[in-house]
């Protein structure tokens, strides 16, 4: 996005000044923040005793993280319910983001339970679904991240970067221990002016639509080329590039423990989650000019002639019986024939590496 299209302001904190787009990451609803404050009026400085362990952080970033959890940083801003951002003290061109840094900037709710979904299915050789609870979003305290999310954010970020993908850099992760409970966090090292790649944060709607239409193809390409699969989205940078963000749902594909059936279902699930986001979040939010068929846009990079009717069949014959539900018995031949007969899954079968066995 050209800088001329931005409204620039300077954000103030006791850690420094950072230039950013007007309204950068002010995505937390005011009512939610107020409800959070009514639940727990403490600051991080009042959460004692609090033990902090960090992993892979350099000494300076470690000190910055401890300043945040010690209540010594003011002037932060929010990204969703559990991420805080603030200016890097040594470089105004950098922003520190702590994912799992507290509930709307307040402390983690140590006696709470996160119930937001989505769950994270895994598929065995036959296509039978089970749930990987550790990978799911409900395995973290409100305002915090889980052990899996923190570790995988760091590992997947490094793996994607090593594969040549543009990805938001993760500097490391850590653990909080308080009254016998644990909560985890990731530390991301961003640039000033980076923002979520969505229209409500200033992205050109035409550019957002382009990213959406490319999304299914990108999920499949990364799985095929790098053996990494998950659902994700992007940040927008001032230079017009879009690094991948939120990589904690990624996992490696493995022909030793996965067949072509499980590869196709796993890759499709990563696209399915984003189709749901477009239908149930983006269309209501950006409703002007977005037709109902926008929910299939993420699939058009795989199947240019994808229709709403094709999508309905996909949901009825694959998503509902094999992803949402857990059939006790799997007819492998019937499932394979179904996958071969639907345009999107048939295309994924074509893309599936030969190392994954076909039934």
C-alpha cells in the first residue's frame, strides 16, 4: 500500500514513539474492554507472585517482556483480546507484540476458561477424524496462549522463513507461572506501520479480495512445496508485501503417518476455516459490495469455476460427515470416490505429493 494513502500519527508510550496508521490495531470492542476491567481491576504489577520463563529471546527482548509483565510499560494498544503492542524502546521503526500478553491488556484470567474455538481436527490414514486438543484455541486461559501455540508460533515462523516464505518473525516465547497455573505467550518483532490485512484497518478492498481469492491456492502450495499446512492470514507492510501471520495452527505433513486421504482433508480444512471466516465474519463486516458467493472466493484459485452449489455439496458430503462429525466406521473407497468427484478435493488430489499413498 503506498504511504500516501495512510493517515500517520505518532503513538506515545513510556517506551518511546512509533509512527503508525490511524487506528492501528484498535480492534478490541470498547464494551469488551470495560467488561474485562470490571472482572479484574488489577494491573500486571499487582499480579504477585509471577514467575516468568523465556525461551530463545535475546537479552534485550527478555528485559522488554519482563517490563510488560511487571507493569512498567504504558501506552500499549491492542490486537484482539489477548495481544498487546507497544513501541520498541531502542528502535522507533519496530513494534513489539506479545500474543498471550493478557486479556485486553489486563492480566490473564487465571481461573477462566477460553471457549472460542475452532477445534483442530487430525485425520488418520483412513480419513477418520480425531481432535488434537493441544492445537485447539480452547486450550489456553483467557488472555493467554497455550504451550502448543507459543512453541509452534516460534517453530513454524522459523520453518516458513527458512522455506523462503514472507512470515511475521517470532523472536521467542515464554511461560507465566502464578498460583500453580501456567499461561504461555509468543513475542513478535514487527515494523511500524504493519497492520492486519483487512479493509477495516485500511487495506484497499480490492487488494483484500485479491488476497482472499489467492488464499486456497497458497494454503495448498505451502503444503505441497514445504510440507507445512495450517490456516493463517496476513499482515500488510508499507512496502506492499504481506507476510503470513498467526502460524501456530501449522503442522508438518508426513507420508509415514498420513495417506493422500488425510493430506487432502488436512489441507482442505485449512481452507475451510478461512471460507467460514469470510462467510460469517467478513461478509457481515464488509457487507457493502460483497456478494454471498464471496464465501467461495478462497477456493477459486484452485477451481476458477467454483460455485456456491459446489461449496454446498462439499459441505454436505465431506465437511459434515467427515470433519464436523466423527463416523465410527470409514468406508475408504466411498470416501475416496467422494473426494475424487468434487472439484476442489479432486484438485487437491492432483496436487498431493506422490509420496502420500493412494487407496
